[in-house]
């Protein structure tokens, strides 16, 4: 006999349903000891009653947790972007400091490089003197030093210092080019250590309409009729 069979149902005088539960430890019919409430007759724990859950039921904490995850994700993205900007700024400042140090060091050697260039031009850069000059040149080149200013190069006022300007008789559009380099210019990266001292001349880019060639004469009209 189950607990449900032991429960007696009755109605009181007002028509309300009354449930009477039999909680006696000894079954009056079989005389056996009934198991305590919550245990099965064989001594094991009674299975928990399953509570039906609606498929459409939504945990009220889902929206709250979703909003919290979105907030934490936005915070992480913002911190990541700030850190990336910080790294780029640090790398840029470090590179600027390194370039500044190289510029300051190499600037002190420009006069030495000028002396080496003049000695080479006059044929005096030979023997041990040439070996020392080559080592100095290799060191400054390793630090990023570049020279500029050659004959025929277009004139650029931002890096060239013109000390003389000549004109040519070339007709048509002209372009200013370097006709002579009096002192070589140097730079490291985008920093100009010293502009090149040059002589500039205007040269024509192509023949113009008055290039000295005579135009072909136009054919004279005749009174002859075609046959």
C-alpha cells in the first residue's frame, strides 16, 4: 500500500476537500514498519519529485549576465586599444631619441668627412690614412648617414643651398638643376644635418617653337585646272 493509498479523502460540510494523511509508523493492515518519509520501502532515498519546466521559461538573470559580459568586453577592448597606442607612442619616442643621439654624434664628424673628401680628391688619401678614413666612413654609414647633392640633380630648396644661379639659352620649359656641388649635404632618416652648397643652372626640358629650325614654306596656289 502506498502513501497515496493511505491518504483518505473526504469532504467537510462546506463541500471543501479534506485530505487526511496516515502518518502511523506501523501499517495496521500488514503490521510492518513503514519507512520514514522521504525514503523508499527498500531503505533507499526516495526519488526527488521532478518539477516540470516550461520550454519558454527564461531565467531572469540571463539579461543581467549578458549586459555584464558586454560591459566587460567593451572595457577589455578599450584597455587593449589604449595599450596599443601606448606601445606605439613609446616606440616612436624611443626611435626619436636614438635618431637624435646619432644626429648629435655624426654632426661633430662632418668636418672630418669634408677633410677626407678633399684629401681623396687631391690624391692624398692613401696608405694608413686611407684605412682610417674608410673605417670612419663605415661607422657613420652604419649610423644611417646619407650624402646628397650631385651634378644634374634637380634643385630642391629644402635640402640645397644655392650660392650661384646661372641661366642658359635653352628655349621652352626649363628646370633648375645642379651644375656644381661646392659642399656635400648630409642627412639621417628625415633629418637634414647640413644642406648641400650648390650652383644652379636652368636647363631646357625640350625644344621649343623657336629652336632654330625654319618652318616648311606653304605651297603656292596655281591657276592650273586638273585634267
